[in-house]
């Protein structure tokens, strides 16, 4: 099952994001087989302000565990994390 993980950074936390970026990217390497796509949300000044990932997990609990162990989450970067089941329709 696919899940969209939508993370919004706390305001003023770009330094936290940058300090933990390498650890976050290394963490994602452990989930390469489950990772469909990922990348940051950007503001009008082209600064990273959040993250969006589409990943495959067996269930919502597995997605929750993945998010809880993300170095960004452990560093307190996120103001909000929303995990939603998603079904790919197009392109077929």
C-alpha cells in the first residue's frame, strides 16, 4: 500500500533541516525499495520548508514507525506530519 507523507517544518527551522539533512538522506537509503519519490517543499525564496514522500508500507503502523525514526523528526524539525493512504491511478 502506498502512503503520502506530508511534513511541514516549524517556522524558522531551516538550520535544523540543514544540520540533519545528511542523516535524513542516509536514513532514506535504508528504505530504497519502498521509496517511490521524495523531495522538499519550497517557499517563494526557494528555501526548503517541508518534505513530501510517497512510500510503500504494509500498513499505517509501519508508516508511522518510519516517520517517528526519521532524523528530521528526531531533531524536532516538523510542526506537522500527515500520513495518508494513496492509490496510484495515472499513468497506468
